[in-house]
C-alpha cells in the first residue's frame, strides 16, 4: 500500500478540520504528528479537537506546543486565551488574547490577512460568550461591542451586547443602545424582538406591543411575537 504524501495529508486534514469533520480529521492529525512534530498548525488543530471533547488540559498543552514552535501563530494564542478563561484564569486569558489581538492588527495593517477583521470579530464573540456564561457581563459587553466594530454583520453582535446590559439590569441604557442600532436597521426582526423585551421589562406594555406588531407585519407567523402579544393583551385586559 502506497504511503500518502505528507503535504496531501496535511491539506486534506485542513479541509476536513475547516468543515468541522473532527472525527474524520482526528486520526489524520495523529498521523501528521508522527510524520512531523514541528508543524504549529497541526498542534493547533489537535488543541481544538481536545477542546471540543472537553479535554482542557490536553487542549492547553497542544496550543502551548503550537506556540513553542511558532510564537506568532495567533490562532493558537486565541485558543489558549479561551481555555485559560474556561479554567477561570481570566487575567492570564486576557493578557494572551490582547497579545494575539495586537499581532493580528499588525498583520492587518500590513495587508497580509485581508480576512482578519471577521476573524477578530469571531474570536471576540467566542471570548464574550465565555464571559457571558460565567455571568461576567461587563467583560462580555466589551467583547461583543468589539466584535460588532470589526464585523460587517454587526447587528447580531450588538443584540448580544444589549442582552448583556439587560442581564446587568441596565434597561434604560440597553434600550438606548438598541434603538441606536434600530435607526440603521429598522426591519431587523431579532432586534425588534429585543427592543420589545426591554419595553416589557420596563412595564411599558403599549410600546412592547408596538414592536411585536412590527415583527408580525414582516413575519406574520413569528411565534415569539404572537405569544408575547397575546400574553400582553391579556395582562392589559385584566389590569385594574
């Protein structure tokens, strides 16, 4: 049986990895590490696979191995920062992320990575999601806003930022920021639903209804808007 060319194996592994076929790529990564243990991208892929399986210590070791080989391999730096945050080592995670962030910005200014802004947005979102999970809403807010600044599709990140403010019980600020986004995106259904939620939590049922009705004018079958509108109208009907 002919031995597979290492370069072809590496390219095939990258394709499967990028498509999320982790079960297929895992034995390929193991084979690549036997062939050449000095490829930082292979160790990065291994670290990501370990992270997906919840094996955080192995993931940490793989990302560090990748960075030992190439300290400028930013994907591993960002992966390392996420693991450190997941382990509760927030200061270390923030330091590693900021170093990777600075390096990626430097690459962006040199024009070597034209897709870097969306990449940074996605990494900020990953970090923000972790902060949100651990109820560190201020840090989550900061990173969702950074993600929005980098991404062309910024509205989804702004909605998550508004949700962080809601969890911080800063409803007036959440409403103000959501309406600022609405000015440029008046027909975004998820945004309209979020604004309706804020009005409802502020006990402004009439304004909440207006936004649910806006949603239904665009999407008559929107179950969330229909359910909330029905519930709200029942509350108004029975209120003294």
